[in-house]
C-alpha cells in the first residue's frame, strides 16, 4: 500500500486514488517526499538537469505550505541531513 500511495498528496490532488491526509499512511507520506526530492535532484534524467538541494527544499517547503506535503516531515527530512550523503 505504501508504494501505491507514494504519488498521493495530502490535499487529495495526487494519484492513483486521490487520497487525502487522513487516508495516506505515514510511510507513504515519507515516500512521497523522498520521491519528489529525488525527481528534482536526480542527475540521471535526460530531459532535465539536476536541481541543487537548496532549490529542491524550497519546492518541498512550497508544496508543504500549499497543503500537498506534510510540513513536519519535510522539516525533519531537511534537518536530518541524510540527503547530503
């Protein structure tokens, strides 16, 4: 269920089921943030250049402010520093 839900957003605008905040498992919320970050920063995309982490976090924070991502989880991911490895 976690993998299926990793494109769901808290405001219900994601896919494939259009789930909302209370319907999305915590683990899927985490995967969604990681998936968006990876899509923004990945260097192996032939159709776009990799984005610097600082810009990617600006976008994640904007998405959280819009109600799409969990603000506390975005902050925890940023503060963890694991993305620097």
